[in-house]
């Protein structure tokens, strides 16, 4: 089955040499703005996030015109263009095409699914990741991830985030991403669609925010990573519990991932594991 679907990016630039490029991200077929799209420079910690109406501005001052602007949205082909061409695009439309989904014939085998919980479960208030947009604005839009290893094929039911404290004047916008692994670091986004939530204090129960993803049919096998990113500034602070001497991973925009060995965020997941499944993640069940 092939689905023809495109997004186009409408933006304006007053001149070729403009250093700040502004625009709007719009779904062409559905004709509505695309919120919270990450727009950045490949392998650099420079970028921006579109707002809830799809509007964005990116500062390209002092950048190499040969470097590439990168835009990735789950379910769509990645978009790349040199900064030089991005600035001078006189058509002011950039199309992003939905990935073609090839549906394979599936043989259903009897499965014995067992409940498991993996990850960091601490609820400490003495070791924390502090999310404060006004204290460290330059780091606010960074992304944090935790590694997991599914020895047998498993379906993710819930993603749990242990939150030590929450203070905000508005819902806190967060994005969850699930990555494959390459050379010990997060690699490609394996999701078919964005997972974005508006977190409020009443959604946190006994120090944990539980995101139900059971209906998204996310299956994992082998090493993978779950990342969280805050997308919009707010007045307040969110403190996430963390475990000492566990390894977390951080990056900004499309920059390189780096290890953070001092502490890891308290992310844990509830899964249904195929107890009788194959241990080889490269072999189809």
C-alpha cells in the first residue's frame, strides 16, 4: 500500500544573506500547521523548535553555508538542504514526503507474553535532572535518553517517568522518542508518528507520570533507547529523579550524542515480553 502525502514548509527570507530565517510548517494535504518540528543543522547543536502553530525562526549567523539543514518527522522521509540553498530558496516551499509502508504478510504464532519492567525506578529527591527554562535556557531544548535491552521480542505498554517535583504555570510540552542503537549510541528514530504530551501536575501519580503507548503497537528487540525532550518554555521547574553512576545520553538538536556517566534519568518501561521468542534480534519471529 502506498500513501501519497506531503508536508511543505512555507517560509520567508528578505534576502539571500539574511541570517535569521522565519517561516511556518504546514501539512499540505491536511492544510494545518505542524507543531513542534525540530529544525537544525546536521551534527551540530544549533537549531529551533516550531511552536504550536508551526511557526519557527532559526538563526544561521556564522554558519558554514555548506553545512546541511536537517528536518526529521516520524513517518516522513528526512529532509536535508545546504544552508546556502535553504537561505536562497525563492520558491519558499519545501516538500516532505511520507514514507512508503510495505506491509509484509505476517504469520501469527502462539505467544506466551509475560509482564516485565525495565529501566531506572528510583524516586529519589536528592539526585535529579532539573528542567528550568530560565536558569539554563541554552540547554533547555536538549534531549536526554536511556538505554534498554530487550533480549526477546517485546511490546512496550507504558513509559514511566519518575518526577520528584513539578511546578509550572501551564502544561509542560514533552516529546518521547524511541531510537535504535549504533555503536553504543542512539541512532534512528523507529517510531512511525510523534509522541507528544502536555504534562500537568494531576497526571503525575505517586511521583510517576505513566504514558500509555499500548495502542501504538511498539515492538522492540535488542538494544534501543528512549529519549525525552521538552519543547516549549514555561515558568517553573520540573525535577526528574535520577540514579547515580548509571549512564544517560544527551544531545542538542541534531548534534552528536554524548554519554553522561554520573547519573541517568528515572525512565522505566512496562512491557509484554514473548517468553518463547528467539533471542536473536536480527531474526524475524
